[in-house]
């Protein structure tokens, strides 16, 4: 009955045309989902294959002998041999693919950029949508695509919601964290909005008064839903999103909820509610899982200590705080979690993501206590982080009510590499520090093949060194008890360079001048007399900016096995690392001549 009423309002066409049109819409929606499913299945197979290879090649603890374990590492020698080693052809091809797909970045606006792989997925998705939209439309006659656009948009809503969810099947299958899927979520959502506007404009220009009576509730629901979706898209534009993030966060959730509800009422009246209600189910599923994890992490409703619902705020420097919780939870180093601080936030339910700067295990190689210390290093900038900084400034070290939701993210497994290079700028150290601590833990536990770790951190002010000085010194102490070589380097880029007051056990050397070569000998006169320097290592503090290209070139050419480079911090730092690793330092030709392969992991988290 509803379908007959709808077709009576359609443009004049034969019954056969309407049947062909309906069949096309069903067929093309199915074809689109088959394409999307095939891509997800392909990425899942790749993940399973990599997991299988890692399982077969179990990591071996570092040995003190300089001889390379041929079973665990690539057959390479330090430096380039100058001869082409054709048995490394597949490794060289893999290196070329990494450079092309993940390291070359293309600007997509005044500030942001995207990798070739991201743009491939984005434009591939858009191309598939619009090719199917205008296929077999008889010289682009709107009768054939006006409703097809609405079908495509509605059928893609479950995908859009899945790409945005913290708990989603795409991340589970592919191993790609939800924060990295966010760029695809935005692209798919904006494509969906364009399709809905094509549908609406075609209807209006085709003669609204002749075809529709706007007094119908289902028509009004469609207009309300489209308006809400449009407002949500406008709020998500980067300048608006950045300037009014907290308003965007609340408004986005509310507007999308309105869009899904009224969109479902509109589509259900025409018999197509099945396109939209799965999106509502996925959204509810994600929320239920998040609520369950929230209750479990904070032991809500369980017998617990008072500290299991609180957090400690400690001012580390004038603009940085450490937020510490004690919880019975597990996480993988490099993951992030959402923190809720009702007495600090404008809204009691606000949840803000931060990378966990600690590890769930002990540095001595043991599992550690059941109750873990979950810490975050947070720079106070604007909005919530500024209020958090002001709260710590006004109250000192204080305990506040706190809830934690997480962990989330898919950090890399570094146990298979020979050399791990960890590069951070500013608060990006909250990502690289737990990776370093975990490598030390695995070395003590005999669960890692890593032989050398280089930790580089650039900060503007000397007092920032105090953020991690204590835990970094502990890592140095434990690394001495294993065969792991740990080389920490800190660069202070600000105009002044007084040495900060550090704990007595910290090991520090410093050099003046930004052009000093990382790793070069440093004069004993620059060593602080009050600090004892261990014989096995030195925490070198240099005044100036590091030479990223020279630093990476030196480390890669002297490595006797595969190299992992992890970087977190400002986009300029990530770009410099990506550019260097796209050039001679890690080129396919260098790999073919015997140089180690290099894998790059860039941590970029942000809405």
C-alpha cells in the first residue's frame, strides 16, 4: 500500500521503468557492499598472514655475542655492501610499497595531509559510489538516479557508524585502530551527505508541489534528518572542529542521533527502514560495550578501595600535568584510553582520549601487581586540558573523582625487530615512553629479539625533562641487567638551556649547539658533578634541534637486522621522519644491496 502510494507520486514513467529502477537499486546496493566486504576481507587475510608469520617466528632474547641470529633476522650486514642481493628482492619490493603507500603524504587542505593509501581508499570509495550512481541512467535522466542516491546513502550508514565506533568489527578484523579509521569515516559521511542532497534537490526541482505533499509526516522527518546531518557536517569541518571541539563533540552526537532517528522514520514509511536500523544497532552496541568496560575498569557496583574511583593530578611543569589512576585493567603499551573527570569537565559525561604513558607490567620482566598504575602526561592547551592544568595549578597534587574507559588502539609489536628507534616531540613522549619500557620488560623476560633501542625526545624547555626522568632512569638500570643496548637522547630546542633539577639517580650528559652529531663523544666537563653517570650508558641532553636525516641514516646503516621507527609528536616531526625514510636511507635499492628493511609507525591521534 505504501509502495503504491509512493509510486503514484513518482514522475510519469511506465510500470516497466519503475520495476527496472527498483531492481537496479537493489542490485547496485548489493554490488557496493560486496566490494566493501571484499576490501575488508582482503585486509583481514593480510592481518592473519602477518599474525601467523609472527607466531611461527617466535622472538628470541638478545644475546651478548655480536653474531646475528640468522633465523630471526634478515640476512644483512651493517652498511651497504654495494652488491645487488637478488634474494632480497621481495624485501625490496615490500620496502617500495611501504614508501609509496604510507610515507608519501599529499596535502588535502591548508594544514592536513593524507597518505597515498588513505587517499586510495577515500577516492576509490567515492569513485565506486558515483560510478554505480550514474550507471544505466539513460543520458543522466534524474528519474533513474534520484532515488538510487538515497538508497546508497541509507545503505552506507552502518558502515559510517562502524568506522566511527570505538568498538567496531572493522578494527577487530583488520587491526586498524578506530582513530586511524576516522579519516575514512569523515569521507564516507560527507559522500553520504552529498547523495542525500542529490536526492532532495532532484525531488524539489522535479516539482515538489506535483509530486509530494509536505504535510506527510514521513516527508517532514526526511527534512529534519537532512538538516541535522548537514549541521553535523558543517560542525565537523576542521577549523570549526578545532576551535570549538567540546561543542562539536556534544553537538555531533546529538545531531547524528536526530538524523538516524528521523532518517529511519522517513525510510521506514517507504519500506526501506532495514537500511538504517542496523546503524542504530551498531551505535547502541558500541555504547553498551563502552559502558560495560567503564563499569568493569572502575569496579562500579563492586567492593573496592576509594582509589579505584579517583585519580591524582600532579603539576609537572607550568603547562603539563600527570594524571594517575590505579586500576585493575590490562592494556598494550601505546594504547589510549578515555578519561572522565566530572569535577573538572564542563559536562560530567565528557570523555577525553589520552595515550597511557605507563605499562601494565614491571620493568624486571615480571607481571607486576594486579592493580596497575595508569598514568597520562597531558599538556594544558585549551578547553578541558586548560581547565585540568588550572585545577592542578590551584590545588597542587590533588585527588579528584575519575572514571576511565579503554583501552583502545592497535599499537605495533616491536619484538621482531633488531633495532627500534623511538622519536617523540613534546607530549608525544607519552606514546614512545611505554614502548621503550615494554621493550625493557620483554628483554628482561626473554621475550624479545630487539638488541638496540634508540630513544630520541625533543622538548622546548629544560624543565620538561622532569616529566619522565625518574622512570627513564629506572629503565636504564634494568636495561643494564639485560643484553639490550639503550641509547636515550634528549634535545632541548628552546632559547635557554639551564639543566633542570633531577632525581639524584638520573644519568645526564649535555652538549651545546644544535649541530652536534647525535652519538658523538661528549666532553666530561659537561657532565653534572652531582649526578653519577653509569658506565654502561648516558642520558645525553643536547641544546638544539636534532638532524633527523643524519640520525636515521646513521642508525639504519649500522643495524644488523630489520629496523622499526616509531614517531609521535608535531606533524612537522612526523613529516621529517617520513621524508627521510622515503629517500636513500631506506630506499628499495639500499635494501636490495643488503641494508635492513625499515618499518615506520606514526602515531597521529586527534579528532
